[in-house]
C-alpha cells in the first residue's frame, strides 16, 4: 500500500491498532529498509537525532518505539538534562533528514489519564514528543483497528493532494488556513487537525454547498487535565442557571417590533432561551458554533443490525464533508470536533465500564466544553455516532425514566430503508437482560453510566455539566444527548436549562426523556438525518429568527398630536399611566458569553416559556 508524496511520516495508534503493520505496508516497494529501535539509544537519547542527520538520501529508515525513547529520556540517569531541548533536537533532525523516514509511536491520548504521577508525566512527555515530531513531518496518520486516518498530508505547491491521499482529509483546505500541523482553533477560517477521522474516496461537494465550505473546520481533541481535575461529579453540583429575567423581557419585546404579521410563533421560545443564556433581552444570533461528535461503541446485543465498518464510514463522511453532518457543519461555518469514547462491554453480561473509566470519560466531556468556551464558541451542538448507541441510550432511559425498553427503542432500519425487526428484538432483549442483571445495583448517575450507559453517554454527560458551568447553550436532538441529559439531571439539575431540544425526530426514547426533562421540542419536523445533523439542519432558521428579532425596529407610535388629544388614563391611584400601545423600556445588561460562572438568581418564575431560564432543577 505504498503512497507517494511524503518524505517524513509519523504513524500513531493505540495498543494492537496495527500501526507497525501499516507503517511496513507503506514501505513494501522500497529495495531496502533500515529498521531502528528507538530504545537502542539508552546511553544517550540525543544519538537518535544524530543518526537521522547522518542518513543518506538513498536510504529509507523505519524508527519504531518512540515511547521507549521517551522513557529513556525521562530516566533519572539522564537528568537534569533538558528533555524539551532533546525533543526539539529530534524534531529538527527529522525535518532535516535527507532519507525517507517513517516514525512509529503510540498515541498518548487514547486511554484514560494514568493515576500514578510517574505514568502521567510519561504520558505528557510522549504527547509533547508526538506533537513536536508531527510538526516536523509532512504527513501524519492515526491507525485505529487497522484502519488509517490521515490527519496531515503533504501540501504540494499546486494545492492538490498527492496520489493516494483523500483530498477532503487535507488540513488547510479552507482559504486562510494555517496548513497541516495547526493545533486548536487559531481564528476564522484556520482549520486545525482532526482528532479522529476515517477518510473515504474524494467526492465533489454538491453545488448547494460553497466550495470554500466543502468540509467542516476540524479541531483537535483536548486533554482532560485542566480545571476538570478540580470538579467533583457528585449530586448537587453548584452550576449556574440562565438569567431568569431577560427571557420574559425578550418575549415581551417581540410584541413591539415592526412586523406585518402576528409575530414569531413558537420561535419566541427560541428567543427566550437565547436571551436567558446570553443574559440580554436582545440576544444575538449564534456566530461561533462547534459540533462535538462523540463516537461510542457498544458490544453484544445492542449492536444487532449494525453494518460492519459503518461507524468508520460515518466518521469519514463527517470529517471530509461528504455526509449530512459534515456538509451541514461546513455550510453553517461550524467547527467539528471528534472524540472517541471508551468502548463499552456487552451490558447484558457485565457492566459497560469500570468506575475509573466513567470518571475519565466525565472529565473528558467537561474539558471538551471548557475548551469550547475558552475558544469563544457561543453554541454547542451535541452529535453522536457509533455501534449500539441507540440501545445504550434506551437502557439509560429505562433505568432513569422508568420506561420499558420497547418504548425507548426506535425501529432498526438497514440499507435501502429495510426495517430489521429481528435486530430490534435482539436489542430489546439485551436491554431487558441488562436491567435484570443490574437490578441490585444502585441507580445513581455514576452507577447508571457504569452499568448501562458506556463511554459516549458519560462523555456527553460531562459536556452538558461543563456547558452549564461555562454558560454555554447546547442543542440536542438525539438519543445519546437526551440520555446524557437524564444522567446529568441527577448530578447538576441546572444543566438541562442550558439545553434546547430542536426536534425529537419521532424517536420514542427522545420523546419520553424530553417529557421528563421538560424539554419541549422547538420544531416537530420528524427529522432523522443522524444525531447532530438534525439540529444543524434547523440552525439557519434559528439564526435568522434571532438576527431578525435583534435588528427589527419598534413599530412606529401614533403621532404626538393624536396622543396629546387623548386624556391620560388613571389607574385609580391618582397617578397617570402610559398611553396604551407605548413600548416599555427594557434594561439591556451587557451580554455574557461563555466564561467564568457568576451567581444568577435561581428562583422559579410564575410562568416559564419553553426551555428558558425560568425553571429550577
């Protein structure tokens, strides 16, 4: 599987991912390959850089075991050497190497954060080494289950991808991008490296999608070691509520706008929600949107009817802009961030996750939303993809809402629209057996996630809790997000007030949980484009409504002479009241974007509007 167009390549992957086999497959057409074990340089780690600088142009080097090289570098025998300088020296040697070189290393961010201080320091050092070496390479690939995901490909002068590389997977495809190797969101139109993505064959974007937005902006996954370390995921989390005054003020203001019709209809609930979460009666249309695509895998009966390689195909479509989620994200100018959740065991036989993995997944979700707030994102769209996600969500809903599995599971529809009733029955049976197996287990949030939910719902739960803490609204529209809403309710009941359910998609489980959470769908279009894509399809209308409500002037008042002829009305107190039809004055506090949480009144108003700030936990 030799691919031309690169000279320096970094191959990453987890344990047993097939990264070494893939690296060898790229070199199968080379006459001779010099294999170098990085751990050989235990006497002096800097000798690896010297070897690379001495390599000739006609040589091909395969350097394996960068993790072992990092352990050698951290050995006390080499301290107090400047390990960062040694890593920088290695990266410089990679960049200057005259030979074709392939480096193989494990990806440091695929597992949970180690509990031991020494192992955590090693994981940090390996991550730093991988990032530094990746910047020096002209191609980087992540191998998952033997499947390559090209994170960085060569940038030829013509702008076309080299032969063998999917063009849509090339970072820096948008005008103004920083090119491959960027990390994080560096500004408008500056795409960064995707954390996960399975490229498919290049396909031309439909004419309806602008060429410059043919693929969504990709951002890298975070490392959950910042403020998440200080969070206690326990019932009674102290989370802020949206503003409880600006929502009603925004709705009242709509009555005085200069409209030819009777108003915004059900979209007034949207304006109330935006006003409460932005703390202003004149909310702005969401200008910075990030889609968090959580990939989860569930084994056993929950996976019945799932097509092989379907998750990889959907991920590839999302990241290269050929699927519904990717195209809609690109058209909306939204960032796309992919995070792989820990895989879950068959819940009919044993718990989905252990407690430590649940904790790590919650913290990862917390950090995803925290990073989004730090990047200036104004709205999150929670998306999900994976095997068995619908069944896992149904199990969580059955445990938290008391519904029966058949009432929470949607029909299984295969290729060509074929309904697979046998697969649906197997999924129902797996959920029923899992509930029976765990009947003596507790039903706290953590226990539900560990016994039934799995990694994707745990990550999504962390996202919702963190979004509330950082005053960041979230659009929901599918079973994983709504199941996370049910779990987050038991940890921080305020979190649901920062969520807006765009459409229930006709999904029975979503309908059940939405009723329990008090999340009335904003629309009832019956959309079923995939979790996350439904919300993105409605996003242009939501933005238009907010922009229109903010920009319209008030309706002109009657002429002053007419008003002067009318006697002032009295309210019986001896004081005159304003003439009927006069527009009230609204206090407009400065909008509060995502940022440090501040204390807001958490009182229940006499009447709420939809999902606005009026409700308490």
